[in-house]
């Protein structure tokens, strides 16, 4: 008489095949989740860097020549920049207003310090500058200025605006992000 059911060998083979399927499925799910997290991390970082790119370009493209004879339009060193520009700031609505702006690394943050610009001699103490973080996790920034006849220099303190300004953001950490240099022309917004 023949017994109904499976032999022990058939059960072991079925369990082994089922185990291989589970291992393959778990590896696929793990790969998918890792890829999803990596994509989310990269896209968040890209959005931050795009916002920094737009902000730096707006600052540079709206730089104004200093009206005071002999005074530098831009006070620029290799790691910081200050000058008079036009920006949309809190409380100004959609209009851009003239501001004294300065860019520098503070701690591990690239910050913009600004205060409204008033042409003339202040009768009282100067207003304390407001500070806005452009991006965190920054180890440093290298700023260079294009001087005719075709040389990048790390210092600018001349009455005229440089033709181009280049920013290289260096990120901190064991696996730092990399971003191409940002190059902007101060006279782009001029007629």
C-alpha cells in the first residue's frame, strides 16, 4: 500500500528552495531601501546646494560700485566677501533693497550677514547685522576674483567691481559632498 504525503528528502529540498527565495527577496528589499535612502540624501543635499547657488549668484549679480571715491566696491579676501548689493530681505516684500552684505564661514556654516544700506553718515550707532545660514557642514570657502588680463586673484579691494567672482565650497566630514565652483558676474543685472 502506498502512503500519501511527502518524504523527508522532498521536505528538505522544498525548505532549502524556500530559504533561497527568502534570502534573495530580503537582499532585494535591502538594496531598494538603501537606494531610496541614498537618493533622498542626495536630493536633499542637491536642493540645499541649488539654493546656495541661487543666493550667491543673486548677491554677486547685484553688487554695486561704491560711490565714494577711492573706496573699494568689494572688500574681498580668499575666505570672505563684503559689499553693497540688492537683496530681498524679510520685511521688504518682493522688492529688493540695498544692503551691506558679508559672506563668510562661521563655525561649520556658510553665513550671510546683512543690514540695510543707507548712503550717508549715520547719526547713531550702526544697526547690528542680521545673520542667515546659507548651508551647514562647510569646512571652508575659497573666493577668487577675476582680474584683467585673465588672472584669478584671492584678494579684491579696488574701486571697480571684478569681472567675475568664483566660489569653491569645501564640505566637512569623512565623506564630504562635492559641488562645482560657482562663478557669477557682478555686472549681469546692470543695463
